[in-house]
């Protein structure tokens, strides 16, 4: 089944599982996950402070999870409660990157 995802006032809806990058990535960004992702769905711009997984392009292979040296990546159903906001932020980044960058800055303080 094709994945469908959308954001509505910060709430994210997706009909399939995906992987999520959380706050442990902030200012680490070694990009080990980018190197192992077979579909190039982990993205960061030069001025980003963390990477983000595109929820529709992710094929749930799990390769990134074990590659991350700081344990920042979780399958969506196992994202820790305290990191739950990052599920939405990963998806929102692809439509509203500046909003997400500002939120990451705030969370990093
Ligand atoms: S689970 Fe696989 S496809 Fe999804 S982001 Fe990680 S490496 Fe890429
Ligand atoms: S491997 Fe982990 S710390 Fe490195 S860029 Fe990916 S999510 Fe961030």
C-alpha cells in the first residue's frame, strides 16, 4: 500500500510506519545514517542542526537505526514519549523547513 502522510497544524498523519530522527542528532550530524540509507530519504541542509527522514520515501529497512552512534533513530512506534514531537518535525521539515529549524533551535537551548 502506498504511504500517505500530511501535516495539519503540527499534527502528523501517516498510514504507514517510518523511521524518525530525534533530538540526540542535534549538533552531531555525522551523517552515518545518510551513508547507509538505500533510498536517500535522510536529508539535511548545510545550515541544519539535525537530519530528517522523509516519511513517505522511507522503506523501513532499519539500516539507519544501528548506524547512528548516538541512538537518535527509532522506528515510529518506538519513539520515546519525551521525543514524540520529532515524529511530526521529521515530516514537517519537508514542507516547512524554516519552522522546523526554529523549533529545533528552541529545543536545543
Ligand atoms: S529505515 Fe531505511 S529507508 Fe528509512 S530512513 Fe532508515 S535507512 Fe532510510
Ligand atoms: S547517524 Fe545519528 S547522529 Fe548521525 S546524522 Fe544520522 S541521526 Fe544524526
